[in-house]
C-alpha cells in the first residue's frame, strides 16, 4: 500500500477553510439532497437518514449485503428530498414523485425493484453507519482525482454530509481524529474515526458511471479509508461559505 502524504495538524485556533457543500440523505442509500443551509442537532444534520427502505426479509435495502443490509440494485436511481415543511417525497427515474405514506409509493417501489420494500422511519438503533456526520475535504477529492484521471470524482459519489474547502495535499482529514472543529458561529464537531469505504462508491447514479477502480485505488493507497466521521458537540445553523476553524487538536480537552 502506498501511503498518501501526511498532513501536519494545524495549531488550535487555525482557520482550516470553509464549508463548500452540505448534503442530507433523507432515505438511507438513496440519492441525497444538497442544501445551502441546514440545522445541525446532536443527532446530526436535520432530516438526514430518518428513513430507510426495508426488504420483506427485515433487512435494510442497501448497496451491499450484510447481516443488517440487503443488497438492492438501483437504489441510487431514486431521489429523496424534504420540502420546507419537512415532508418527504421520493422521485423516480420516470419523473414521478411519491410522498411518504402514499399508496403510489409502495406500488412504484414494487414496480422498480420487483420486491416488496417498505418505507420505515428511524428506529431506536437508527440508520447511520459509524457516525452521525460524515465529513470530506476538497484536498482528499483532489488527491483521488489525480490518481484516477479518467473517473468522475465528485463528492456525491462518497455521500458526505459536509464537504470542506481546505488547502493541502493528501487525505488531510485523516490526521484530525480526536480534533474539535468550529463550523460557522455555533456548530462544533469532534472527529471520531476514518470512514471505511465499501462498494457503494463504485455504483452508478445519475451523471456518474459505475467504476470499480475507485474502491480498488482507495484500498491500495489508503487502506480503504476516505473521509472521516464526527460527533456533534454543539448544535446550530450551518451554511455554505461558513468558516471552519480547528479549536482543539487531537488529545486536547475542550
């Protein structure tokens, strides 16, 4: 494995960059919704992964198969979005949109996947993977794009909640584990762990072709990690363009 360049963790108080993109995924494993601003709670971004599609066998529909997940191909062809009142609708490739709870949604899901899938709200266990907030940087995206010049390396392929525009080379956020970031006026995140990637990053979605080279290169050069998870220490409103500042280095109390 070829290790990417190791970034030096900046001093506490250093401005790292700014918020470039904000995404929430109202239904797990479906296309996300890009936002200009969003509320961040201790649970994560408001409206993020509050629903999942559940297969008749009880497992969550996903792009992979595990004890908890059931692989269902084509999920990324569907678009999940919340309106201003927080009402969920799912868009299908034929242009139809069905509100949560509508009879037409159940029928459209069956026609699309040839299986009974049920939209279910969050349970006690929740629908997050390993963290409530997934963060990715422009530096990491540039690092991967340089290694895969023939592949569309867009943030949405990796399903982050927050994309930070930061300078530097390599997977800079991998050095932030344990650090605390201030985003905008009030949001504070503690970086908890690296994001281990799976076949989801290779799957096609509108405007992005399938490409197994993405995961192969990440495994070969970064041990399969790309991006980081974070927990929310302080809630608030977050907007694109907000400044991001490192306020505590790994291991510092704050």
